[in-house]
C-alpha cells in the first residue's frame, strides 16, 4: 500500500507564487488565469486542468452581479397601456 503512484502537477512548485499573484490580481475567467499561469511558470495548461488546479488552491468562480431593470417613465408606461388596449 506504500508504493501507490500519485502523479504530481508541475504547478505544485509554483503554488505559493501563483496564489499570491491571483490574490493580488483576481481573474475574471479561467482563460485569464491560464495566461497568468503561463506568464509566471511558462507552463501551458488546458482549461479543465487549470480550473481544477485553481479550485485546489481555494479559488472559486466569481459571481456576476445583476443590474436591475430601468423603471419606465410615466410617458413610456402610458404608451404601453395604449398598445395593450389596441390589441
């Protein structure tokens, strides 16, 4: 049971550097994170492997905020009411 082969990611050596860089400059998506990894380590990773590595580091996908809809002006709401009555 002691001789189980467990492959280690080449990025493990750069774990602290990458975490510090990504904390300082958070990425909007995985593609940006891949470019940061490439700059720091010169290792090119595919999307899924980079995503898995980032989740192991403790990073999570960023949530997108929602913008509320604009409120109708009285003129616009009157126009909409007339359109509804015509049909």
